[in-house]
C-alpha cells in the first residue's frame, strides 16, 4: 500500500484530522475511514483505484425505464446530513463514525461536499454524497430505501458533475455492484496522473486547491523507483 508523506500508514491509531489534511490526502490518492469503536480517522491509500467514466454510469434497460418514468424526484444538497446518516450500516459494520460525519457536514457547510438525493412520495429513499476538489469529485458512499434509488442518485450525480466541468469521478474501490454500473480500475500511478489533469480545472462546486505540484512530485518519485 502506498504511503502519503506526512500521514500515518493505515492503522487503528488516534489521528487528529486537520481540515487542511483532507484535500492534500485526497488528491494524493487517499480516502478516509473511521471505526465504530474509537473516534479516530484512518487514511486508506490503495494500490489501485476505482473510477467511473465521466460520461456516466452503465444504464441497464430496467434502470433506463425507471429513469424515463421519473419515478424519483431528484434534488441536490437539500438534506446532506440525512444522506450521510442514511449511509450508516448496521452496528459492527461501519467505516463511518460520528467525528467523520461531523467533519463531512462541516465541509458541506464550507461548500465542497455535496449530495444527490432521490425522493419518493415526500420521503428520502436514496442518495450519494462526496467531496469536490478542483476538477475531481470523490464519491464516498450511497444508500437506498427503494429499488434503484441509489443507482438513480449515482446516475444523477455523475451527470451533474460532468455538466459542472469535472474531469474525474472517483469511487474509491471496486465491488461487483459498482462494476455492474460501469466502473473501472486503474493503478495508483495512473490515478495520480489523471488527478494532475483534473486539478488544473475548478468548478462552482469545488474547493480550489493548489495540489498539482505535490501530485507530480509523487508521480516522479514512483517513476524513479521503477527504474
């Protein structure tokens, strides 16, 4: 597993997360986890990374039918806290904890964490949330309480960020469900190369972060190690 300079390796250990750490960690290929047992933060930095094509997810015939019927009312950023809390799993199987939820909600208030929402008969039944740094959107988690609601929320989110000018849609790590929706996996160094391009763009949804040089230094270091 790669290591971000200045950050602890993946381990169950106390880590005081500063707000400035978050964009630096994300653009260098990390993403945050927590534990239910302790109020801590953990940086995961995988060898490979999962992305969705910025053109959109794979839409099956049944999902296309659901979208055409306008079964769900789609909104953005009206109930961010509710979306993230609905992403909590059953006790004992959570990577989210209260300090991490509070930090993401704080980022939302600052204007660079966003969510898509699916509503049915006045009830929030699906959603996706993530953070936006320059031209990269980092999807964190999603949930559904009605069939296809999370898929429609993801479909809507990728379409939204593409329209806003984002260049990269990150989904962290692959699983069979994401693969069925069209995600693909790339090596860590290629991820950083794509990140360098995405950081040259900013959008009205994004934190404007000056991270290109830091990413390029890591890429150069990794290339030198291969020679």
